[in-house]
C-alpha cells in the first residue's frame, strides 16, 4: 500500500490539504509563509500598481486648487 502526503506550509489560504500527512506520518508545518512573508507579498502586489498611480500635485486633494 502506498500513501501520498503533501508537506507544505500551514498557509492561511492554502488549497492543499495536509490532513493525510498529519495523520499518517505526523507531519506538522513550522510556519505560515503568508504571515512570515506578509511584507514582501504586500510589496510585490502593490509595486506594479504604484507605477500607474498619479503622483505629486497632479494627484489633487487638499490644497491642490
């Protein structure tokens, strides 16, 4: 008999189940990479959008009139 087990981080939004790995081989993930690398993930997601944002006086808001 063979068993397949995924050994991945305990990521909050993971679509992988590690239930088998926990049950059969006692696998316990060490971290949630979404928490550990949250700042880096945020930067990677925001950086492309920042390039398209209006900057400086052209942005408007208080005191721009």
